[in-house]
């Protein structure tokens, strides 16, 4: 019996998280386009913002993956070096 069937809760959670992340990134791309066009004194309609958001979705996903990789690498380096929470807190004091 396979653990990961289409009716599996694990598959449902992974699918839900993937859809959530993609819609969040789409919303970010849409809001950035709308904000930039507003700052340029040209009002963009909701349709144009969504259209541009879909057009910029893959570059936004690529940047998101790069940022997530850099954060994960940094976190793993801290964990490997055995930096304590007190040492990290001392940086901000």
C-alpha cells in the first residue's frame, strides 16, 4: 500500500501549501506593479495589475527560491557552528 496516494492527507497538505505560496507570490507581484504604476502617476486597473502579476510570476518565484535558499544556508551555517541563542542576542544588544 502506497503512503502517498491522491487521497492521502500528506498530498493534500503539500498541494494546499503549494497553491498558497503561488497565490501569495502572485499577490505580491500584483501589488508591486500597482504600487509602482501609482507612484508614476498612472492608475492601473485591477485587470491590468493581475495580468502583469501573472506575467511576472515566474521571475518572482525564482527570486523567492533564491532568498529561501540563502536564508536556509545561513540558518544551517549557524546550526553547524553551534552558535547559541545568547550569542545571537548579543549581536542585537
